[in-house]
């Protein structure tokens, strides 16, 4: 092979190795990691402007208004004026008031307050969901950006490789099969670049769909250091009991209990007092009346039965929410531990092995002990390994965000409380 070709390919190898060094040098995974101030502010701004969060906030405000309404008096007084001209001339003014004899208003207030607590927990749950979706989107975008940059480097390398192969084919140093292999490698590199561009666009849209279209240049980066492996505590039940979804389910059970009490109190009839004053043929007229409905045709027992059944349903759903939350926390911790351990192993052994392999390939190439096709074939394998490590790095972050969501530590990690 001409010396110029050897020198040219050696320079290309140096470029691709320098590019990979730049990609991985920016990521240090030892030690603990906290969200940066820029990341916290960005997440907070997106969450506050998100439509789902605003809808949940409106629902919380509505539930507060309903609670205030339920705390007001159940019945208003009624005023009536009667006039009659017959054998006697009668003019009367009456006022009546129905009394909350069974404490229905107090029971209604208890139900409305528990509904408000459910809306409050759901509001926090929506906030955390949007925050985690955004963090996952940023991780996907960051990984996609690095994969796209690596695909561009791969395409550039394969283009140079195809040009060299064409020149060697023209002087008879390569046959048609070897030339076709070089061209196919270039085609594959272009396909991979297009696929990474599509993945990057999808990740970009995932972030844009959650809030205002902030320019990508203003998007914060994830911390350079990955958090340490989580030590799973023995008592996960106390941890998951504070999760918004579990809290909401528990409040729904309490609300169902309050509805049962309300339905039972609604069975008690409320009496109405009536006071009448007026004149009949010039003589003063005063009257006092009392009325009470008779629960004969409908004793309202089925409403109580229905409320009790709904209470059982709410309790079962609360138990299911608790059980699923515990399982999700355990699996999230295991997933992060496994993915983080894989990344640590890559940091401790894989990165050095890849550097040694690349150095060995370069020495073999310089010594002329490896032809160009084998050299670029093995160099392509190193590119595949680099792409896999980028995917692994993104998966570690996604596993971490999943654990934050499962353990209720989203606000803590972001520094919001």
C-alpha cells in the first residue's frame, strides 16, 4: 500500500479516537450527584407552565371552593306573603326554616375536605410525573445528541474509507467485492446517521411537548457525576406511604367512609319550623307550625348499601396502590443498581480495554501487519461499543429518575425542599 494511504488512514484513526475521548471525558460517574441550579430552575419553569399541571391546579382550587361551599349552612330560610279576601280579610307573613337535624352539613364538609386532599395529592403527583418526564426527555436528548455526533464521525470515516478503496480499486490493489464492501459500509453509516437524527428529533419533541419552546442551547445538562448506588432500606412501606398516588388512594378510602356516614345521616328526616304573623279582619294573627317528612315510601337504605360497597372498592384500590408502589420501588432500585454496576464495570475495565485495543490496532496498522479492510472492520466494532456505552449511560439516568419517582425523592434531588 502507498505510504500516503497509510498516513491518511492513520490520521483518520487518530481523529476518531480523539472524538471518542472527547465524548467520554465529559462524563465522570464517581461520587454523588445533585441537580444543578440551572437544571432545577429549568424543571421548575417547565412544570409550572405545563398544561397538565395547570389543569390539576385548577382542579385543586375547585375542590377548595367546594369544601368552603359544603361548610356553609345546608338550608336557607323561606319567606312567604299571603293575602286572602273572602268572608274574612286575611293578611299573613310567614317565615320557615328547615333544620339540619341529623348533622348532614358536617358530614358533607368532611367529604368535601377529603376530596380536596385527594386533589392536592393528585396535583403533586402530576407535578412529579411531568418533572420525571422532562428529566427523561433531557437524558434521551443528551444521549441522542452524543449518538448523532458519533454517527457523523462514523459517516465521515466511512466516506474517507470508501474514497481510499475506490483509489486502490482503480490501481488494482482491491477487487470488486472489497470495493462493494467499502461502499456498503458507507451506506450503513449513512443509515445509522439518519436513524440517530430521527431519534434526536423524537427526544427534542419530547422535551418541547412538556412546556415552552426554550431554545436547545438553553437546556441544562445533567450532572457530570452519576448518583451512588441506592442502599435499599428494610422498611419500604413507610417510604411509599408518602407517595402522592398512595396518599390519594388513602384519602379516597377516608372519603368513602365519610360518604357512608353522610348517607346514613341523610336517612334522618329534617324538620321544618314555620312562624306566621298577620291580621284577620283587623285582629292580630300569630301561628307556629312544625312539619317533618315521613320515610315510609322510601327509607333510603340502598344509598347506604351503595356507599358501603364503594368504600370496600376504595379500600381494595388503596391496598393495590400500596402493593404496586412497594414493588415498583424495589424494582426501580434493582434496575438502577444493575445499570450503575454495569457502568462502573465499563469505567473500571471496559474503557481501558477499548483504549488498549485501539492502540494495538494502530500499532498493527503502522507495522503493516493488518490490511485496511480488517483494520476498518475492527475499528467499526469499537464504534459500536462506544454507541452501546452511550445508550447504557442514558439508561442509568433513566433508572435513577425512575427510582426518584418510586421513592418520592424528586423534589429532594432537585433541591425544591
